[in-house]
C-alpha cells in the first residue's frame, strides 16, 4: 500500500524556476509592457541551462505573466502579480551526520548566517540513506509557493550538490564543491595547499616515511588534501610506499587502536599527519602511554587548530585567517549574492602551520569560553 508521503506530487523544477522568475520580476518592480531578460540571461541568473530556463519562461507565458514575441523579445504580461519584492525569508542548512561527527559546531554558523542575512535559519539533518530524496522534498516543500528560500550545504554528497545547483534555489557550499558543481559558490579551507604544507614540514625535517590518519568517510576536501600531499612528495622525489594512508571512524578507541598498530607494524614511519580532533587526541594519548616523545621519536602535523588538551612540542597545527563565525558571515554574503543573481564565487581560506606553543594565536571558531576549536573541513 502506498504511503501518504509517496502520493505527494512535488513541484516540478520548471515550476520552481518560474516562481523564482516571478520573484525577480517583483524585485525589479517591472510592470506590464516592460522588457524582460532573454532566456540566455535568465539561465545565467538561475545557473541552469537555456533549455531549462526556456521551459520555465514558457510556463509564465501560458499564464500571461510573460509576453514572448518571436524575433522581438520577452516582455512583462498583463497577468503579472504586483506587490512587494520577495526577499530571502528562510535559509535551510543541509548538514550530514558524518559532518557533525567531525567536530562541526552549529552555533557559530547559525550566528554568522543570522548576522549577515537577518532571516530564519533552519537546520536539516540529511540522512545517509537516500539523501537526494530528502533534500528534494525539503526544497519542494519550501519553494512551491514562491517564497525565496536559500540553502547552505555542509558535508553533502556530490549528487545533492548537483541537484541543488540545477534547482535554481540560491545556495552556497560550506566546504568544497565537487567537479561539475562549480555553479554553486563555496567557502572552504585551501585543502590542497594545507596538504602540501603538512608534507613539506615533515620532509624538510628529515622524515622519510609519512602517515596520513584521516576520517573513515571522505569528503571533497580530504581528496584535495591528499592531492597536495602527493604533489609535494612527488616534487621531492619520494619513492613509492613513502606514504601510509589510514581511515578510521570518529571514535577515540578505534583511532587509538589504529595508531598502536601502525607503531608496531610501521616503526620507520616517524612523520604523522592527522585530520580531526578525535584522531589527534587519540594519537597523543597512545604515544604518551607508550613513552613516545614528540619531537624526538615522532613528529606530528595536524589540522586541529587549538583544541588539543595537552599540547606538546614536535607538534605543528593549522592556523587560519578567519574565525569560524567570520567564515559563516562570508557564506551568508555569498548566499545573498546568489539571491541577487550574481555569479558564483569560490573563497579559499589561506592556512599556515605553526609549531605548538602557548603563544600561538590559534584561529578556528570561538567556543563559549573563548577557546579556539576545530576548523571545518571538506
């Protein structure tokens, strides 16, 4: 028996785009007889193909909202709705459980987006199973009546990025965009450069065998970081097998066991690169129990900028130019730009490595007590 949910007919993509075109007409305060954009310009504004834009415009022409004259142009029709321009009224943050488990803190994202946009912010947890169907339902249910709704994608898979990019809904990726989704604006750390810096720091200090300990489920930023590591190692002529890559679930005990196993099986691997606070803390605890001295036996580079409870020398960490909340504000600006029809911009946040010291001005986001916590990735 079909469920009630399965019988709901979603708003078509063409109708959703038609609603957005109507919102644009009201925003411009156009009246019947005024000239409107050709399909090519509408396609650029909505980040869709001209064919898709043309279908949406044809729906409006059938309703008398647009008057399309062959060989002349497109004009505002007699049945256009007059009224106040529709503003961005609500932003849905679409975030995966996987991303939440990597140390993501929602408070600063909420504060930054609210400060920049001044609208309601709603968090939606994207399930691991059938994420595309869930996101499609969220957008359908919140865009069908012409309301302007924006989305912020955090840790979402490639198919979700592609769908949102095609939907025409204003959106920004709080992380790295996948190939083919470049039409979506984004803000993220420069993971490729971070990877190069991590490998360079260890190779310049004489380590010939490196370990990359990262999270179990990879995002786009993880791939870019590994590309940067491999590029640096290749330029320095490192032989095959000089890099050991291990992925572990977001669990302290699992990370500790993997670190202990690598210490036993790979004693020559003395340069460690670790992603995430849980993995970093687990490694430090394991080394302390084993009597390993950082800076003498092993050297560590991590992307955890300031959340280490017992920092040690021989440990370099990532610092960034922007706090977590400042990144959220930048994401809000990117979303506002898309709402106004601007083209996508991609902001890469510069990073640098500094050796652990009590005087390091850590970046990252500011926690309730003013401490710096882990930066977002991927």
